[in-house]
C-alpha cells in the first residue's frame, strides 16, 4: 500500500512539474512573441516615416527588425494590417494619457483642459508618426477604427465614456452649453482637435505647444459655450496646461 501511495505521490509531483514547465514555456513563448512584435512595429514605424507608407516595403521592414521576411508575414499578413498595428499602439497610448488626465479631478472644465493638453503633448512628442498617419489614412479613419485590435477600440470607448461623464458634470454646473447633447459636444471637440492637429503636424514651422494648446482651447471653449474660466495650471509642455 505504501508503494502504491509513493507511486501516486511521485505521479502527482511529476504532473505538477510538467504543468509548471508547460506554463513556463508558454510564458517564454509569449515574451518572445511580444519582443518580436515590438521590434517589427518599431522598424515599421521607422521605415514608413523615412520612406512614406506607399514606398515602404515589407522586406525593408523585416530587415530593420532583424528578421526574415517570412517571419514578418507570420505576424502581419500585409502592410496595411502592419500599419494599423503601429497606429493602434499610438492610439492606445494617447487615449491612456487622456484618461489619466481626466481622472481624479473635481473641476470638470479643468479635467477637459487637461485631457486636451495631454493629447497635444502626446501628438507633439510623436509628430513624425502623426504626419505619416494623416498622409496614409485620409478618409480611412473609419476603416482603421473598424480593423484595429478590439482592445484598442475598447480603450477608445472607455476614454469617450469618461469624457462624457465630465461633460455631463460641466453641463449640470452650467459651465457649458446645454442646448447641445453630451455627444454633440464631444464630437465637436474631437472634430476641432483633429482639424487643428492636422494643421500643426504639417506646418513647416509649427507654433509652440503652448500656443497650439491655447488655440485649441479657445476654439473648443467658444464652441461649447464655456461660462467660466477654469483655474489656470502650469506649463502644458511640462505636464500641465498654461
């Protein structure tokens, strides 16, 4: 009987060891995959910024990532899907910055201002990419949104929900106009932001980030009928609005 128990115990230990080894191998494979994908996305962004979306080739991107073209195609079937992944990575990071700016602020207008400033800081920090993005995706933003990873779309909608809560709070306080719905105000802010960003990104000598932000906020504040000036904070380039 003791021999039987020893066998069961040894079998159980072996099973646990095999499970641990399987989990370890799975984790290692995922880390290797993540590392490979990051290298490919970094290389794709560099090559596309340097040569433009149309002129960039998958072979050049693979060489820049230090892998064979066949390996690249294992992860991304074509250049459009690869570009969508590059864009999706930036969109996710930008919306994360926006959500962080909205969070934990009691003053709705200041939260909106800080979110606008966070977007401007991110875009100015990645001007070359956003120039590429706007050149490569004219009239196809809707297509991009339909095809990017669902987690990124969830990030975007999560930001939109947080922003709607803040706009609703500003309306309740009488700080912004109430004759527009929350979504109308939100869509207006997004349209104004997109239009001005396009001007700034393609300008040969863009204004300073402080001037960009001031122009953006003046357009938004006028359009949404800001009734009071929120408390001023610090420098937008250093993490706060001017």
